[in-house]
C-alpha cells in the first residue's frame, strides 16, 4: 500500500553502473519517500481506531509485525513492504485505506507508491518488470537464432513446423510516455529489442515473428488503442494484430491455406469496461473503456475441453468443426503461451482444426519430465521481458530440449507441407 519506488540508483543498478546518480536526485527520492510516510499517516489516522488486535485478527498465522522505524530504515523499500503487510493483517477497513492512499499518490501526485508500477507521462502506468527482468539474463540474438533454427531443422525433417512469436512490452511501444528517465529505465530492455529486430525483423519467412514495428505504427495511427491504459497487456486490437501476424506467417511458411492471409475478420461491439492489472498494484479501484472486437466465422463451431494442471490452470483443447471447404489451419497445433495470449486465444481458435494451449509454467515441468503434448506444429509465444530467460535458460535446459526434439522428430499426421526456405 505505502511502498515507494526503489528509485535510488545504487552502484549495482544497471541504469547507473558507475553509481553516478546526482546527489540532488537521491535527496529528492528520499524526500518523496518521507512525504509518502506523512501522507499515508494522515490518511490512515481516521482508521486506526479500526485496527484489530492480534487475537481479533482470527488468522491461522501470527500477523506480520510492524517494522522498526528509525533514521536508517525509513528510506528502505523493505520497510514499506513490511509496514504494508502489517497493516493489511490488522485493518478492518484496509480496502478503503489502500484505495485512498493509492488515489492520493496516483491521482493527486501522478506517482506510484509501489515498486511494481512506474507512472509516466499523462499518468500512464507501466509494469516495472519490463525494465528489470531483461537485466537478469544475458541475451545474444545470434546464439538464440542458431538454437531456434536447430529446432526448426528437426521439425522440417518430420514434416512439422515450429514458430516463435515475441509480444512487445508496453514500455517498448509506448516509450515516448516514459518521460525523461526513458533511456535509463530501458537500459536492459533496449538491447533485447534492438538485437531481435536486427536479427529477425526483416525476415518474413523465418521461425521468429517480431511485432515491434507493427505495434509502433499502430500506436502512431491510433494512440492508446493497442494497449489497455491501466494494464500491462495489449487490447483486443493488439491481440488481433498478434493473431493476424501468426496466421500470415503460417501461410508464408506453407501448409496453411492462402485464404487465411489477413485473417481474422472481426466485428466491433460495444466497448467493455475492464479493470487493468496495474490499477490493483497502484492500490486503486478503476476500470477502462476498452474497444471490444469479436471474431466470428460463419458455420464454424468450436468445442473446448480442459485438463486441470497441477498449477490450477487448464490445458485447453479447442476442436473446430466447419462446412466442407472452409479454410483452416490443419492438424494439431500446440501453443505454449503466457498471459498475453488470453485475449488472442478466442480469436485464433476458429481458424485451427485443433488448438491445444499450454502455459509456459505448465509446459516446462512437463517437458523436464519427458512429456510434451503431441502436435504437428508448435507456436511458442513469449512477452518481450521474458524472451531472454526462455530462449537462453529454459528452452535450452537439456531435459526440455530432449523432450521437445523427440516430439519434433515424430512424423506429423498429416505432414505439414512446408514451403521451401
């Protein structure tokens, strides 16, 4: 609730490797934290009469203790995390308090009191993992390209296909909304994007689909339409751009009817009110009006079955029936996905004879146990911030590689008629 952004640039901060951040900046950041404490105290004062005792909390565990506040701890991010957790354990009006503090920071100051969200120009919120996660895994596009094309070669010998699709981070496409710290914030993400674009951006037939240029162009044409404002994910329009790019690439690579180029066709319906994932992190309750596009194909019906995974998520299998002659992506298609795929899934299913969807966090443990669902083609979708980790650490895991290559080597049924490349 009262967490503050960890904006002090330490010596090991990739945004300031020399530790050369101006002292005036550091003083201003500390002052902002102290202002946060004072503001939170004022907002919380009327509710402190509602603080529950440890016995009244009725929890099955001891409540988190309040941190010790002194001159050395007041500027530490962890202090605010513990203070927030302690209040959540004890306040009967905690939802109202969280919302009040969040609104005071976001609406009143145009700022974030949590290290999970960065607020840019026009109060545009961004997920800070877009900045930090790419720093954890060294990325070399040439090495990754060789690895992915090795998978492709195995697949082609058995009449199968494999495709990798990178979903751009919101921060990369809306970089102009980050304000003056943009270069420092994007110091780790920029090289991933630049290397990926240089390696695969102009390759319109290969196994890797990048979407930065398409999304940047769409944002310039219709500002604010391809991303939900208060969310870290793309909108329905953004998801359609992804779906169209996947189908177009499959057409080019072969084995998919030419009539599916430029699909899907969609109808715009009344806008939907959706709560973005960044608003709760900011501690506020809010919704966005989002343009709602729905994909329908005449005479096409999709039947969905689900397998509950140990994670609690479902592996979903969409099987399509359609009138004779309806152009479809044939065979069994497996999509290994992350949260960016959820909106696109309903858009894609009517175009695939069978679409099997499996989250990365379910696919990886299965593969490490030597179990990969049967497929004729596999599409790996990854958000940009996780792209380095997945292609440098996770897919190259020897057990994952062995299981994936074993399935890629099995003959497709029927074989995918791939174009010469």
